């Protein structure tokens, strides 16, 4: 199956529901207030609960409990709330199909791991828009979900080869002469109408050097490095079993030195201990 055929099939994938779309629109409106966004979130009681649970979680470690939704929105920030809504939608998309070869919970854990790692990487290199890094990290491997949706047999063949040869999913796709999941991720995200920063960072997360002319080459490189470390410490399941290589291009572009990476890895392991809050919040969406 060629990339063009898969792109055609992407049209059959679920898209964010109207409330999520409205949250994205309001969160992107510079004239919107916290009350405006809270009023939209209230339309989905279960999402309202998750926003309050997140702001009161160990991930944020606030000294007092937050009970007002508008206050939670102000503390979390518009983009974090948007990311939570997208997270719920993505998790529901993952778990909607009961007959599947994917371990949804384990793959979701990988998604969250790279989201958290990308947000942390933004802090390390001084990139100001860490919330965009979170959503880019969250969706970087959504192409694997798309691939399994379009052709379970194709996904199973790639997954089997990765395990047999102890290689990455990306390498297995190349050996089988199949379209790579990074580009499928990019096309899926474009269909969802998310920013180009997100789609391109997902499209280039295995080959950042091939996106060197992109306006978002630094973001692409951050997602690449973050994905590398999350795979290395085996947080979640990415259906990759070896062959992880850090791109020298990405390291040079971001100015990352060995000591910086060592410190980053230490902080990442600590951060992932609290990331379980995200996992619990999303998993309760379908419980």
C-alpha cells in the first residue's frame, strides 16, 4: 500500500468532536478570557472533571486545592487545557476499536512519555512555547494508529519484524518498503487542522536533518531527541526494539552537550514518575 492510498483512507478516521474543536478555537483566540474557555469546557462534564483533577494533581504540585473551573484554566493556561482535550480525544481514538493488534494502554504511555519529554526539552533549550511541544510529542506516533486502522495486517508485519530483528519501527518500514509512520502522522494531523508546527515536527521526528529548511527545524529536533530518550528507557510501548540513533544534526542545532543530556535524562525520569496522572485521567475516559 502506498502513502497516497493511506492518505485516502485517513478520511475514514474519527476527527475531534465539536466540543474539542470549539476548545481549540477558543484557546487559540487572543481575545478569549478564562471564563470563555471554562464555559465551553462545562459543556462536557467529564472533561471538566479531568481539568480539575489535572490542576490538583502531583504533576503541578499546587499548595491548595482548586475548585473553580475558570481558576483552573488560568493556572493551567489555555494551551494546556487544549492539550488535555486533544489528549482525551486521542486516547478515545486509540481505544475505540476493540479488535486491534495494538496494546493501546502501552502505546498511550509512550505518547504521554514523549509529550512530557518534549515539554521538558523545551525548558532545557529555552524554547518559550512548551505547550506546543507537549502536543507535538503527544501526537508524534499517531501514524502508527492510522496505519493499524487502515491495514492491521501491514502494522502486524512491521511490528513482527521490529521484534525479530530488534530494530525500530521506522527501520522495519524501510525494509518492507512501506510508507513511514512519521509521514502518516503528519498527514493525519494536517487533516485534523492542527498547526503546521505540530504536523511537521511529527513528520520529521525520525529524520530531522531532512527538514532542515523548515521554519520548525528546532522543534522537529526536540521531538526527535525526546523520542530517542523515551524509547531508550522503555517508557511505554512504541513497537520499536532497538536501532535508536541520535541525529548529530539535531544535537548540533539545539546545542546539546553530553552533560546537558545526562542532566536532562535524570530530570526526565523524575518527571515521568508524575506523568502517571495523565495516564489515569485519560484511561478513566473509557472506564
